[in-house]
């Protein structure tokens, strides 16, 4: 197994990996599915640049926790928040790191469960491995998807952020953030996350974003604690999977995960001010 490089694909590399994994840009600047290339020449070109195609890396839960702690320790809080702001426009991959960092930052002091790691979502039997295609993980980050499930997928994000550094927001990104906060603040008490997502879509705050990319942005804000919820934000303290399961709303499966699912309107003014000051 050759591990994928810890960098965000861009330019011709991004276009090549999109072909190989079945994505394309739309005329409106979004991302859509496409037939994946199985051309040997495309695979050889990608692999010559260090990108293994449809190949998995295997790590035990203990390895993922240890490496995630190491990577998160190398990151600065304000840089992580700045990357999230950049994720609204100039650097889509910045959306995920606030989620990954919030998950990892308290692991070192969290209580350890029977499988040798905290109850942090790394569900595997003791000694067994979790698998991920790091090339596809990093490609999807470059294309703007972010989520707070399957935390073993956070490892490539964290290690890439530690190795490459994080993007800084532009003034256009900051303007998008201000507009986003205006939309959130305008929602009446009792508003659900699904209604907020539709309001953001109507306001066209984030160009090219689809429904799930908008949810990913809102999940990042909820994990940071800007969107008050029934579940504490991972930014503040370790939140176990048991707590997440107890807080889940919408039945056994929903498109909206905690803590975002517990939001019913409102915005944390202090956290908003911190983001606006970056």
C-alpha cells in the first residue's frame, strides 16, 4: 500500500482525479456526478504524481487517534477558523477542518473505552483496522464536501492541514460570512436546520454549493458552537458517540446530524464576533 500524499489536489491534478472518481464541474460552478474513467493512462498519470487510485489505507483506531492528536496539536485555532471562512468561497477544502479539529482537539484527555480509544466514533474491534481511500477523501474536500460522520476520514484532512498549512480568507470570503450571519440571524425562533439550509440556498450565499455542501457548512458552525444546540459543540469539550446518539433527532437515520439537528434558531454572538474578527 502506498499512502496518498497529504496535499489538496488542484489544477490539472484536480481535473484528473475528478475524471477518475466520477465528478465534473457544472456550467453554474457546482459539482455533479459523472462516469468514472477506468483508462489505464489516467490511472498511470495520477500514480506518477503520487496519487494511488481506488486504494485504501488501513489504520487501527489507536493509530488514528494518535496521529489525529499529533496533527491537531500542530494547528492554530484561529487558522482553523480562518480556513472555514475561506471555505465559503476561495478555498472549499477549508470547510471540513473545523469539524476535524473540533473532534480531535480533546481526544488526548478523553476517557478511554474498551477498544483502547475514546468513544469517538472509531467503531472497530480491538486490534482491527479502519479503511479509507485518502485520495478520494482529499478530492471530496477539494470539491467542498464536509461532514461529521466517519471520523477516520478526518485523518487525511488533519494531516494535510498540518503539512500544507491552512488557507487564509479573502475579503470576499469575509463578506460571504457576514451575509451568512445575516441570514441565520433573520430566522425566527423554532426554525429547523432544513429550513435554514433552504434560506441560505435562496440567498445564494455560497456559489456552486449543493444541499449537502450547505449542510456541511452549517455542521461546521454547529460543531464550533455558533449555532446553539441541545448537544454541546465538540469545539468546547470531548463529546462521546453515546451523547451524539442520545441527541439524535429525526429517527435512526437523518440527513441532519447532531449538533446541527438540535438547532432551533439563534446565533452565539460571541463566537460570531470571533469569526468576524479573523
